[in-house]
C-alpha cells in the first residue's frame, strides 16, 4: 500500500516538518496506514 509505505519512509528519513502530513494520515480509512503514520510520528519525535 503506497500511503503506508510513504508513512514508513517518512518515519525513517523525514523531519519534524513532515509530522503534520503524517498526522493527517492518522485519520486514513485503512488501519495499516493509520498505524504506520502513528509509528512514523513517534520516530520523528524521538529524533529530536
């Protein structure tokens, strides 16, 4: 799934500027996308 993979990628290489985009994905209709977005946000916040 493209959105799930994009969220995972942002979690690995993204910056704090990507958090708003990921927060929008936390409302996605697909649970896999929501989970990936939540994990990505947590990773980005822990990079600080």
